[in-house]
C-alpha cells in the first residue's frame, strides 16, 4: 500500500486542516499516511478509530515562510526535512506539504535527487479552460527563475508525460509560451527552444497567453519566472472577477434574481477556479513524488493533494519521463 508522508505543521493554519484533509482522503482511498510534526498537537485531532492506521514522526522544528529556503538544508529536525527523508529512505513514496514551497523544492532536489537525464525539475500547475472538463498543464511555475533552451525542451517532455499518464491524453498538444504564434516571436531562449522542439511529437509551436485558457493546448511550457507571474496574475484576475460579480449582485435587485437562477452556473465556475480542487503542484523531474500545496490549504485541498500524490505514484510518471528523455537523447523520437 502506498505510504504518503504529510508535513502536518507546514500550513498557515497549523495541523488542524491538514489532519482533517488526510482523514477525508482515508475515507475515499486506501493508503498509509505518515504525519510529520508535533505529536502533542496531532494526536488530539485524530479520532480513536484512526490512530492505529496513522503513524506520527516527531518533529518540533517548522520552516516558517520568513525563513530562507536554503536554511532548510541545515535544519535536519524540521518537519519538511524529515518528511523528505522518509521518501529518500524508502519509508514513503510521496510527500505532501503546504509549508514553505522554496524549502520543499530545495530539499526535494538536493535530498532526493533528479531523475536520470533531468537537468532541472519543474513545478506544474493546472489552469482552468473554457472547457469545464479540461485543464491545461502549465510548467514551470516557480522552480527555476532562469532557464535555458534545453531546460524548456525537457519541461515539454516532462509535461507531456504528465498529461499522458495523469489525464489519459494519448498525444498531448504542447505549446511554447511566447509573445506571438509566429516562429520568429519570443526571446533568445524561446527561439532556441523552438528549434529544439521542432519535430517533437505533439509540439504545435508558439502559443500566446490566451491559449492557456481556451483549451486549444494541453501543455504550455515556459520558464519559472514567467510561469509564476502567469499563475499569480491569473489568481488575482479570478479573485477580482469573483469580487466584482458579488458587488454587482449586491447592488442590483435584478442581478440578485438572475444570480438565483444562475446559482448552478456560479457553483460550477467557483469549483473550476478553486485551487482546493487541484490540491497542490507536483514537482516533476525528481526521484519520488512531492506535491507542493498552498499555504492556505483547507481540508479539501489537502485531501486532493494526497489523491494527486497517490495517482502520481500509481501511474508511474517518473519511469515514463526517464524513458522518454533517454529516447530523446538517442534521437529515437
């Protein structure tokens, strides 16, 4: 049975939503959770019937959001360090953390190591599209601020493998994020990456920002600086639109009537835009499985992050990535 190490103390709201989310996940799927954190705070949150199904690894130190990511390497008694070590030692197959994302990524890369052939890992997120049943895969969204063309090439390969295995897309369409669709558009790095990707199965060329949301492309590739800006800007737009809709409805009796009639539509829209529905962002390209959750994760987000970790391990994405990169190296694809 799959074992998932859960950083119980890393989120903004302490262990309560994390423990609750884990319990919700246990009601739906079979796995073995290993909480890493302060036993004195975790144990009272566990119903007696679950205590024999859950292990707790004691850890008092918690990496705060104000700490430097590099500090995590020295703090071997921290929750995230010990959670990562469980995977490194083969005691767990995956890690879920809503704590310091930089610390999580740094430790995952340094302690677990990269997959064979991977130059740099990438952080993946899923963006809503106009097709309510489909999300686009966007990477990198923050693991690498500066990337070279060969890194973008590998992000495309890894993102394609992820879309194939996790979403069942036979040949994912892959686009390179640029300031225009023409081959001549982009900066020096994207132009060089375009040349490397030409002829790769599924590569459709340059795509623009609107293609992230119009369901025309399955995987969108960019460096972590651009990807993180896209992600944060999108979250801001979604929040602003939601706030404006509420304000207009509040001010207009006619809008209130319309809102009541459109309640189901608003509910579906909210669900599609809710980060908790996704749970977290996988760091792909490293040994094992690490899901980076939002600091404000609620129980639903933790539950879905755990589901994501289980599916990641079950589908064998890592093995697929290694095989595909090896084939690319040998020019077999």
